[in-house]
C-alpha cells in the first residue's frame, strides 16, 4: 500500500529525481485534530496520522527569510543576465557559507523554481525533440576529481558512457548533453570536496574556467570556505592575486547565522518562529508557544543555525506526539539531543540570556 504522505526518496543528482522533486505537487499538511479527535481514532488511523506528522515536521519549509530572499535575488540576476552568445564567457555564481545555514535548501528551491519557469515558458521538449532539462544538479563527495565531476554531470543526464573516458572526453559529453537539453543552470554543490590538495588550486580553477567556457549555462558553485581555499584567487600569492581571472568572473554570495544582536535580526528570528509555529500539527499547541515562550531557548540551542533549529523542532514534535504532550515546552525539548556543534556553543549563549545580556525579544515587533 502506498501512503501519499510518506517521505520521498528522490536522488536530486539524477535528472529523473530532480524532475520528480520539482514537478510534483507540494506535500499537503496533515489536518489539525483536537485531543478529543485524536482519542477517537482507531489504532491504525492513529499510527498513520502520527507517521504523516513525523514526515511533515521533518520537512517544514523552506522558509524564505530576508537573507535568503536577498541571495535568491542575486542569483537570479546573475543567471537571467547571463545570456551571452556561445563565444562569450559567462560569469559564474558562488554561494559560500558555513555548514548548516541552508545553502543546499536555498539553491534547490531556486533551481526548482527556475526549472518550472523554463518549462512553462518553453515546454517540456526542445525544438529538436530532446527532453528539456533547464537545471542540472550535482553534489560532490569526498575526493572528487575533475574526471569524476565530469562523470557526475554525465550521470545526471543518464548518459550511457558516463563512466568511460578521461576528464576531457567526459566533460565534452556532459557539455553536449547540456546543450541538447537546453540546460541553463548547473549547480555544483559541496564544491569544497574537490580534491584540492592533490592538485593545486590553479588547476582546479582552470578546470572551472574551462567548464564555464564550454557549457552554454551558468554555473552555481556551492560550498564551505570556497574563498579561504583559494579557489577564487586560483591559488595565487596575495601580491599576484590581481592576475586571477576567476575572481573577475565569479560573483560571491553568502549566508550568515541568525543574529539577535539588533532589531532587524530579532524581527527575522521572530517571523521565522511564527511561521514554524503556524505549520506545527500538534493538538495542544497554543499561540506564542514557539515564537514567544521558546524564542530565547531555541536561539541558544540552535545557535542561530537553520539546520540545528529544524532538527530540534522535528525531534521535539516527534517527542510531543510520542509522549502525548502534543505541545512544545522547554521541559520537553530539554530531553531532545541536538547536533554536537550547537550543543557545544549553547552554554555560552545560555549564560548571556540568563544574565540579560542577550534576548531575542527586546524591541522585537
Ligand atoms: N529555508 C529553510 N527552511 C526550512 N528549513 C531549512 C531551511 N534551510 C535549511 N533548513 C533546514 O536545515 C537543514 C540543513 O540545511 P542545508 O542542507 O540546506 O544546509 P547547508 O548549508 O547546505 O549545509 P551543509 O554545509 O552541511 O551542506 C535542512 O535539511 C533543513 O531541515
Ligand atoms: Mg549543503
């Protein structure tokens, strides 16, 4: 039996998975039931309802904060203005930010929207009758070489010879597919996994330049510490950095953790918590349960990182359902573990909140 609300197992690094993800309708929210309604469900219906809520709470959003909207706007500007003829070099976009801030979620959201817009405008097939694939997405893994990067691109298009040949041959195959399928945006996620120690930064940067020249598409490179790794400066020494062509052709955007140091930061934090609160499907939830009562607590425990916040919310909801509390409270969330990085940084923030130096609510609207 298929349960329509169960989690999906898309592989976004293959065209079929990407298409299925961004062409299927949004998951629908489980209906709200009161405690009395819950009590009236038979055992199987209750199990199914709770299961649907687990999946729902684990996939909330994406929430588009002002920072995220700004980055999307920048990316769109780069992609939409990159309409040079084939003999001109297109610039590339870079999203470079620390782990767990929502890079992948952002670029996939943007890529999905771009995919749908292109199909709406130009149809699902190209003039020559190939499938239109407006966006290609590859996610690098540890020790990706230039050859395996090109091979991953071929795999995305399900090219039958995706594993055969050297880097150049594979690159040419991928570029041909991108051309045939009218691909306009190529997202290379986790680009920091490119094996930059074995080959110097210059060689990797040259490969990126080659990709940008060869493909009639805009590249969007996503990763952690791209600037620090010298990719933009092509591994050149600080005095020679002006010779780096990459820096002139790549536009860098970034994301920061949430901050409650100033008014706008606190407003963003509160708006996000309100949006999350609205989306929770718990029988005993009450207005302000997340956005007011838990605002400081959630900030300290997530240290303003999207990934840690959403993990905590999903696990908290799971526990609220399992224990029958059907609401989020500090007492309940205290029993939920979070990722190691945020647990380590939490103590310091909690101390600041306790002695009044830090609050997510002062001046908040
Ligand atoms: N805009 C958002 N709305 C809702 N949840 C989000 C959003 N951005 C991130 N998340 C949550 O945070 C988790 C991690 O986000 P994501 O994978 O996009 O971060 P990342 O910056 O790519 O991390 P990494 O550097 O580890 O690849 C997501 O699985 C999701 O649960
Ligand atoms: Mg990521």
